[in-house]
C-alpha cells in the first residue's frame, strides 16, 4: 500500500456471518501506510535482545492504530503484561510461568466442576443456592454427571441427594454464575464467523469461569464477556488471552463493584458530570432538569467500553488508542508488584523512563498535575463527554425526558468514529484542565 492512499479496509480480519452483514456496521478503521503500526515497524522496534522502543510504538498507535496481524502481541505490552525493557528470554520465562499458573487455576476449577475444559458450555443452573446439584431435564448433558443419585424437589426440578451437597459458600457462589456466563457467551459477538467454532466459545467460557473463581470479590458480571471476547480472537493461546483479560480487568474491575447503595462506575459518572458542567453548563443543567444529573444513561458506555457503539474492528481500534494515550512506563511493575516477577529474573534492571514513554493523555495529566486522589480520570470519561458534546444540540432541542436522551445516544450505535472521538476527547481534556487550573488560581487569589 502506498503512502497517501485511502487505506486498506480491515473488515477481512474479523469476518462477519453472511446472514448478519446487514445488521453489523462496517469498520471505519483503515490500515494506513506511514501511520498504522505495521508488522515491519513493530519488529524493527525491538533490539537484538528483545527490548522494545515503546516511545516509537506509542507514537505510531496514536497516529493510526495497530495492524490486525500483530494486535495481540502489541496489546500484551499496552496492557502491562510485559515490560518494554525486558528481553525475549525474560518474557519467555514470564509467559511460561503464567501459562503454568493458568493451567493450575483451570484444573482447580475443573475439579470443582467437570464442565470446565470439557468444550461444554453451561446454560442452565447446575446447583441450588443451598448447594444441591441440579439435574435440569432440558440440559441433561450440561448438568451433573449421570451416575450421581437424584431426587425430585417440590418445584419439579431434579436435584441430587444430600451426599453430593456442596457446603462451601464460595464454591456455591461460583457455580451459581456458570450458567449466566454460558448464556452471555452465546450472545457475545455471535455475528462473527470466528465464534461458529465451538472451541472458541468454550475458550471464552473457560476463561470467564476461571476469572470468576480467582477474583471472588467481583466474580462474574454481565459485560465481562464483551471485554474478554477480543482477547480470544487476537491471541491463539488460551492462557495468554486470560492474562490479557486479567490485566484489562485490573483497570476496570471497580466498574463491576456494585452494592445496593451505589454502582461501580459511580466515580466515573461523577467525573463526567463535573466535566460537562464545566465545558457545557447549558447541557448539564438541561440533563439535571430531565432527572439525568446522575448520568446513569451513560452506564453502558463505561461498562463495555463502547462495544455497542462500534463495529468489532473499530472497538479494538478505539481501545488500543485509549491505552496508548494513557500509557505510563510503570504499568508493568504496578501490575506485577504482587507477583514480584521482574526482580526474580536474574540481571533485571529497571530502565530510566523518559517523557516520550508516556502516552499523550498521560503527559497532559503530568504537566497539569491532574491526577485525582483516587488516580487519574480515565480517558474513557472524556470519550463519553465527547459523545455528549457532539450531540449537545440534539439533546437540548429534542430531549424532553431521559427516554429521549437514551434514544438519541442509542442512535450513535454504529455511527461513532473512533479516531474522531479520541481527538475530541483529547481537546476536551486539555480545555477542561485549563479551565480547572484557572478556577484554582482564582480561588488562590481570593484566599
């Protein structure tokens, strides 16, 4: 492909079933020569020993995303699976250790429920809240094994006798989620030819089942399958896909921490409200008048990172742009502080970090000292703000209630331009920081 061309379409990398093509938006992302991180540029960014020039990689991604052929391995660095300063040999050690750890966790889950790793997907409850295994006649092959003794409960659902009862509450809670994972897996990215292969579906189910067991505080929540699915598509090895998903969840798990009093994304919704109040006070006042001052109508965008608003390929493009813009060199050491992985590797020495090794969004935060007490505001908040700003006139003129707000935002589905959204988000971020700094200075003069 020549420089200056309109770019190569990326749809062929994520093929859609013929019967779904009319209902799936086309991918706007194009592979652009001189802008997109190409296979050649990616390989050239490594030294002979395997250390990665992350600064040049970030610059490329921020200009034109990542070529689909190398997305999986690039994402492993963007998500903090590996330190750019590590060598090929060091990463091989880490990869081997993580694959072994995943295998141990998966075996632990398989011992609790034999469906894990069996290429079967549970779609109906296999246990009661009291710990009795269920034999649902509708999904007999997916229920408890046939040689277990069984009786019929008063509700007509067949349950195993008391000798097979599970007493451990943690195991009961985990088993209660398995059928919900299965139902969500069967609904996730079903327009893609990739998931016509049952083995790929079972990989997704297995990873989510294992994650639900190791992160008992959060467990499994609806939306996680949308976040995990791209990892399965991009990385052939199931364990590697698991660790990418686990790294992504370290960023997002707080979104899924919900109680009766609050939702997990409450902090981000509050940040969003503050941003709109500063940048578009008229829109903020209008939303408050409609009863939308809590901004809960933006809940879904935060939970699944715009998977509903974009085609599969464009959502991947948006994600890698976000991660490149937010990138900071300490992400690997922060993620691995509990594993203590790097200092166990003989000869490992942390590299001095230059400003070029930070993403553009993170550099702006550093420049303005804009990291909040609970960490920096994620760029996703400004991306949602950009959607609201782009639709400000329509919201002001047409929205007479929250239902109208939701309808207008739903019309964004399939029409969002990932690159433009990132560009607008960066402008809003800069403008917001400038206004906030001016307010701080004004308050300082008054005191």
